[in-house]
C-alpha cells in the first residue's frame, strides 16, 4: 500500500480530508456487522428447562472458562449450581485460583443476587473405589489393589467403564435431593471431555457393551441413559471462530444428533469485537484503506503522521479486518447447524477470574439464567 | 551436562533444521497452540533447504491435511507437491551456513523433498504385530476382541504408536529429517516411559492374578482379593477378562521385541541426532503445559532446543499507549476511521503488554530456555505459502532470557 504518494492511490472524495463538522458519523464505530450470520441467537427454551448442562469444546477454546461463566450466570438470583469437571485436569481450581479440588463438593463462588456455585472434580479412581466399597467392602485389599494400579487396569480393560463411572457420578448430583426433598442443585454444569470424544463419552449405551450384564454399575448406566436422553439435559458446544474448532463443532453436533443426544447451544468464545464499520471492513482487509483520511485524522489529533506510523497502523487495521471477516465466515458456517448461538467477546486483558464474571454477565445479558 | 543441553543458549532453528546430523525433530505442546502447523512449517522449510523431509502428523486440520495432500486412511508418507519451491524468496534459500558460519548444507543446490503422513494408530499397531510374530499368531491376536480395545483406546497407545512409526521411518534411512508431531495432551510425553507403561499392562501380572487365582500375591491378599476379582468381574464381565487373558498369552512373546524397539527409539531421541521443540501460545494454560513439557524433557535428559511462542501480537506501529489514548480522546467521534485504527492499535498494545508479562514470568522460571516468537497471522495457516511464512518467522533466530520480549512494544 502506498502511503507516501499522497492521494495517488487512495480514493478521494467527501470522506477524505477533514471530517470535522460532519453530522453523518455513526454513533458508534464498533461492531456493525451482524453477530451471528443468519442463525438463531439467544438462550433457547430447552436450555432454560434443563438441569444438566454439558459443556464441550475442542482443546484450547476456553471450555472450562465458559463452563464456569455459565455456572455463575445460572446461579444468579439465588440459585445453587454445581460446576463439575471430569477430566482430572483441575482446571476449575486453576481458574478460581484455589488448591486442587478434592473428591468433594466445595463452595467456590458467589453469584450475583446471592446464588452460589459449588465445584467438584470427579476422580475416576475414587469413583470406582466408591462403588467397590459400597458393594463389596474391600477394606485393606481395596487399598492394596489401588496401589497396584488395579483401577487403571479395570478401566483399561473396559474403557467404557470410565465414562459410565464419570457420567454416573454426575447423574447422582443431578438427581440428589436434600432433606426438604427438593433437588440439591438447581443446575449442574459439567466441564465435559473435548468435542472429539463427547458423543462417545455421552453414549453410555455403547459403553455398556463392555460391561457385565448385571451388577451395580450396570444399573447405574441404565439411569444415566435415561437422564442424558431426557429434557433435563442439554449439551453446549464452545468454539472459537477458527477453522478447526468450527469444523470439529459441526462434526460433534452431527455425532450428538446421531446418538439422539440433546444439543442446546453453540457458545462462540473470544470473538473479535470489530472496531470498523461494515463498509470499511473489506477495503481495510484488502489494504485499500483510505490512508489520506488516516493521515488527516492523526494530524488533527496532534500526531506527526510519519509514513512508517501510518503504514503500521494501516497494517494493523488490515490484520484486524481480515480477522473480523474470517470470523464472520465461521459464523455463517456455524449457523448452518441450526443450533441457537451465544457469543462472548475476546477479553483483551485475558481470561482470568475477573474475566469469568464479565463473561457470566455477558451470558446473563443474552438470556442465560432467566 | 551434555552438549545437547548446553546448546539451548541460542535457539537457532535454521541451524537445527539444516544440520545434517539432526535427523529427528519432535514438537510438543497442548492442544490448539499450532503444533501441527509448526511441525509442517519446519518440515517445509527444511525441504526448501534441499533436505528430504518427512513430517508425521497426528491430527491435522482438514484444510492443512488437504494442502499436504494427506488422504484419509494413509499410514505411509506421501510426497507433497511443492510447485512453488523454486519461486521461494531469497529469505527461504539455503545459504549453506549456520549461525556460526559453519557450512551445514552442501553449497551445491539440490532440490529438497517434502513427504507427509497422518498417523493411524490402529494400523500402526497392526503392522507392528504382523512384523513381530508369525502370520498365524498375528492373525489370532488381530482377531482377539480385546485387541480392538487396546489398539484404539488404551491411554498411551497413540503416543506409543507415534514413536513406533518414527522408529519405522527412521529405520528406512530414506529421510534426511523426520519432523514428528505429538498428541495434544500432557500424556504426549508418556512415550518417554511408554515401553514401561504398555509393558506393565501387557506383561499381564494383573490379568494372570485375575484369571488364574491361587498363586503369588493372591495368597497374601487372601479373601480380600477374591472379593476384588468378583468386583472386577461384575464390572467388566467374565468374557472380557477371558479375552484379555488370551490376548496377553499370545502377546507375551512379542514383548521383548517391543521393548527393544522402544528402547532404540528412546536412545535415538536422546542422542545428538534429535531436537525437541515445545510449542505454546502466550496464554496461561498453554505456558503452564509448556513448562511441564520443558521440565519433563530435561528430567529425561532429552535434547530440548527451545520454545516456539506462537501467535504473538507485536505492534506494527510505534505509538505509545498514552499517545494513542490521548489522540483518540482528541478526535472524539469526528473521525471514525482514525478512531478505529487507534482503537485497534490500543487493543494490540494491551494484548502485547499481557504477552510480555506472561513471557517474563515464563522466562524467570526457565531462564536458559531460548524462545522464538511467531507473530499471529490474521487467518488460519493451512496452505503452503502461509506455512512458508511461518517457516521464515521460525528461522529468524530466537533469544534466551527474554531479551527480545523486553525490546518490543510501545506501551
């Protein structure tokens, strides 16, 4: 792009030069492009009714952050919500900056309006031994065999066992009732395995092929199947507006639908907030930015509009515009799935704990928790 | 310590990728950081320098796979057509010299080759079984229902098979350089102890305990163990245990051979002929995983070359945060275009400041680990020109101890 040869390449006309006194400047320079292509937006009725929210997403898309924000949003207005993780990564503890969670439900955050979020890290070994203890009273032998890697052995022998145990524990928290006979939790948010594995993980029917035809775990599995295919459950897919997460999201949706599992929403995370109006995006992306206007604007603000500075700003603007347009293409692709979409902005300051509350507010603004 | 460990003082990927004595480069890092893209970009660069390179990917993005010409069920390297190899700019050309002026590539220009493949875990396992036992026994193993489970879903199988494939490819002697991608999980480095891991399961101590009670440890555990057997059987079913028992018997003879091969791969990786590259993005989670990988590699005395810090946002314009904010304030709403440009620049400075802070923290924890930063492209890199661009960024040369990070940024 030419920035030195003033006027030679760029479009001149009413927009170039001074814009002072112009009355037609848009009220805001931010986000003029549609947020979600032609798709459905907002928090659907099925999600409003559900009590188990399964959150999945490709690695690196911010699945745990979004699950935590969702739990906070659902807890607003005095609700009790459990945020549970099942991958033994201690992602919740890291996000909330607390010591590793034990196999125990712990209060971890207070939501707007007096609600509360508790957290649980489901530990596969503890869950299996819990069953064994419950039904076989292993005592000393149980501990010894644990040391010998018996639990890893059993789950290696039957990989489906792992998933049955994990979903079984989640089911227990969803169906648990307090002394007042009301559900212990208004909602349970599960930070679930990534998109590549989610359909298998939730498709307990298949996992049961690995299991004995009778016994406690088998009964448990039957209960899990009922819950996951009921109106009490929805699956949310977190994605970035990038090629690979988007195609994995679409594949996962197809897989979930094929397994008759209820898809709730697509939650787009870390979307770039456009600073350019819709009309400027394509010219900026194609490096046809009106640099004369930029020079004039900078000079007006008292900045020495040196060619390198103008070229640098134009390049950054082009980068931004290319990104915004590419993200828009991703939105259009996602919209084809016909699943309601929510969208969260990229937090320029990073997704720390403060950011989680910000995202929760954003979700609430899109209807979550109402 | 070893020469390989001291070599991290500077992270010269150009020298590594063109050094004829380096035969294997392994990338590791958490999911979504651009590990596969980095591996492909390094392989493409080395091919551009005249080497015959194979890149072994685990799970490439579809469009990247397409541009590398990877079919769905391929388990052998395929040659990638490089139509524009001859059009590459001077930046991508071999000058035949490493950073220290040592001649690393023959001055005589020969055309390189890029070969690419996507790992098929199951097929690799099948091949390994077939090449390590009689046809009859191999058939019995492949037919065992339990084999299906272990060859696809046993934790660590993918990592182990990636290394098996690497050892096969290295064994052919056909490639000057093999670039290996690893699975996107912390367990990616389990291959470092996979021979033991896979072995401890397959040597069948547990299975023998469960399927032929009455001996060994069982006597010590007595009634408690019988209860456990009953518990396991009630969970996984008797048939599964029986299949597993038969599988272990069939498999037993092959274990020795597996261990030897695994050991040979391990030795190759630890030798001066290999280099490990850890990949991360400037995000807390990715850097935490990078720390884990770096520590783990060092603990195993593996030749860790450095960290690729991917998708950074160095500012392209020299205007401080204060001046940017002031200018934006002066303009108010009079000039939306300039305001937008200033807002974009301001975001970039904020992002960059956060990146520098995170990198500084990482550098403090790993003062002698060299880092190369690769600026973010505005789009996903999935074609050869984009890979070439990344290759150029990768081979510009890195710094140790945060020198580079401190010098960039107008905030």
